[in-house]
C-alpha cells in the first residue's frame, strides 16, 4: 500500500512540474513596473512555495482516499471471513442432515413401518413403572413390618391380634366434708354442715383405679371380629378394708364381642358404655367422650351407664351413623317420703349370684335407646332417645305414714300391680377448634324417669297415694372445655347440673306427733313442702357400727329433705412426663366444687335452720399414672 502511495505521489509531482514548465515558456516576460514599496509590505510567496502548498493539499486529499481504501479493504476481509464461516456452517448442516437421514433409516428398520415395536416398548415401560411402584410399596410395607416387629402394638395369637392396655395409678382425694368414699364421689350423699360428717374432712388414697384391658381382633372375608375386656379394682368385698392389706376385688367394667361387617353394619353385645353416652367418633366402641376427671364418678351432668347391651349400628357414610340398642334396666330407689306400701325390688339372691347386700328391681323390659350421629371436620353432633318401663306391686292395706294414726288392720289383701312408661331425649354437640387443640362441648338430657342415666343418680320416680308410680320429670346438662395445649399438657374445665322436679300429694292424714310439723297435713311424694327438715343441720350422737369396732357417725334425724338439684364445677390438668413407644407417664390434679340443693320443707328459721337445706363440698384429687403403649 505504501508503495502504491509513493507511485501516486511521484506521478502527481511530475505532473505539477511539467505544468509549471509549460507555463514559463508560453507567457511573455512582463514589463517591469516601478512600484513604490512600503517598508512594512509582506514579501510575495515564490513560485516554489505555491507549488509546495498545492502539493501538500493534494497529499491531504490523497490521505483521505487512502483511509477510505483501508476501510473498504477491512470490510472486504470481514465479508470474506463471514462467507467462509457460512460455508463451514452449510457444510456441517449437510453432514448433520446426512447423519439424521442415516439414523432415521436405522430407526425405521428397528421399529418397522407399522409402529408395533414402539407399542411393545411402551408396554414394557408401563410394566416397568408398575413393577417399580409395586416394589416401592413392598419395601414400605416391609419397613412397616420391621418397625412392628421391633415395637409390636399387638401380640399375634392363632391368627388374631391381642392388644393389652390399661394403666397403673396412685391417687388421692381430699374432701372438705367426709362422705366415706375413695376417688368415687356420691354426690347425693354430701353431708350438711353441722352434722358429724359435715364437721370433719377426709383424706383417702389408693391405687384402686388401676385398670387392665385386652382387645382381641381378627379378620374374616366378610367382617372384622373383636372382643374387649376391661376391669379395675373400684369394688369392695365383704372383707375389704383399709386397715392393713387394703385388698379389693377386681371389678368388671366392660366385656363385649363385636362383628363389624364390610357393608357398614356393626353388631355388638355384652357389657359396655351405654349408647346414650357421648362419643367422639361415630358410634364406635372405645371412642366414648369420657370426662378427663380423676374422680371415677366423672362430673355432675354427664350421661352414662356401663351395662349389658346389644346394639346394632349402621355406618351410612363417613359422616353419618345411626344405631339402636337394647340395654339392661334398673329402677333406682324410689324417692320421697310418706309413701304408700309398695314393692318394686328385692334383695339379691346369693344362689343366683347377685349381691345379697344390694337390691335389684323387678324389671318388666329392657331399656331401649336410639341414636343418630353426624360428624364433620370441625365437630361431632348426636341426637338420641331413651324409653324406659317401670312397675311396682301396691299394698293398699299397708300401714299409714309415720306420724299419722294407724289403721285398725294391715295386710297384703288387695295387692295389685301398676306400670308406668317413661323416657326422654338428649343431644350432644362437640366442636373442634384450632386443629382440634380446643374442644367445646354441650350436653343435655330431659324427660321422665331418667335419673339413673346421669352421674348424680337422682331418683327415677316416686309414688302416688294409691301406690302407682309417678315418674319424676328432670334431666341433666353439662358444658365442657378441653384444651390440648401441647402434646404433653391437657387442661380441662366442666360445669354440670342435674334436676328432679317435685311431685307431692295429700294422703288424707295429719301429723299427730310433736314437732314443727304438728298439725300439718301429711303430704306424700317427692319434695313435699311439709317435709320436716329442721334437723338437717343438727349433729346427733354416733351409733354403734354394725361392722363392729366402735361407734360411727350417724345421719341427722328429722331431715326429710329431698334433693332438688346437684351442681358441680371442675377444673384440672394432665401433664405427661413421657409419651412414646414405651408408654405414657403422666400426672394430674383436679379441683371440684359440688353443691347439693334440696326442696323447701319446714325447718326452724328461728334457730337459724333454713327451710331449704344446702350442702357443699370442696374436693382435691391427685393422680400419677403409667399407661401401657397404645
């Protein structure tokens, strides 16, 4: 390029010299002109200087041309490089196309023209996936079986599973007023203040609520078969006492057999919780919503029985169940005072293996119970009904009421039998909040002759003057809050009450004995306003114990108060020190305030003795339990 520039410069220079020479020969010489030149006028450029300046300008233009030529040369070289790269890409594309054609021809040769080989391969892949999933399931099942072998929750025996359960307990109770009881409270027996038992507290302790259980379960093609047994030691034999050996017999709690058919029918027979008891899930045995109390009588207002029953339950869906049961019946002691001579029960026959120190009623028919349960992911709801049947034997020629003039003769002449039917309805509603950590529950039961189905055990009936039974209207209610604060801590609170309506009648007699009721009409039945209640707060001398060993406290005299309602408020907690594959170790404390109110009678207000006696008791319970693993 430099050589080219030198050649161009030479040509241009030669051209300029020739042009200058030609200009010098053609023009005539100029006449000299005399001009007066000022001393300050600039000297005119010479011909050589003009020529050099022109030559410099041409060189500048030549440099511009050279710059443009350089740019064109660079663009040409870049274009050549891109064309070379494009040629290489085209060549690679030709090679790739040839390779693809060869692979396609090879694939077609393998799969064939109808695609049968592809279909076969797809089937093989699907089979492989299925086999892999099956193997994964088998591995998981094997792992679960290994865990069960390491920590079995059931014991295999002759094709069935045996699951032991229960707990060992160490428990105490401290009552402000003594009732002569262990961790089971007789609410209708709370003593009035002023009596001997009402002036003395009691502290009792035992391990008798310790429980054992066994669940047996086996499967057949059409159903699952189950058997369940449960027992504790809250029973007293004729030789039981707390003097030295503290020996108490084993007590049957539950013993039932069950067949759960694959079509949703469940048939259960034996001793179990009554169908009237609230359930936490469906109507399934062992899912009963039992209060968390240490007191084995639970809480006032709770509806329950553990008795013989045969029930049939149908699971309509995962949300709805219906069931019906035939259950053992029993009439509680007839309530009231100044009753006619009737018989509705007899002492147990030892030869018939009944307790000879207890009474058993003449039952006409079993109790009938029907229930429907509905369940959602936030609550469980139940509606149920109970039918009961009563009868007694009336002796119209029996003795007159106490305090009245006696008839001339008394005999069993003219005895006859009367019957009465009772029952009622109940409802349960349990709501789960905050992922079931908080449970709020409401329960109610109302009807006639239903005292037996609640914790306080108010009477079922009283009697008319003619001896026929009058079923007492009443019922029970219970509200509860259970907070499962953490996996280790449960807090609970309950408030419940039970009520029995008064039912009284004029007997036609008048009181003839001295006292605050002298001259008053003798009213028979339950809760009569003329009942003598003046002695309910008066302490009397102790009496000789029928069991020997000295005197025992005696109940008040002239205290014919009939219970109107029983109320109880309870709160407590359970804390688990350990809960795992080795079982559960937990500790709890319960406090209860119970109040017993009676119907108004005739007292002695002048002496500070009210017409409506009331008894209260403050109770503290403690418990430490070890549960077998579940």
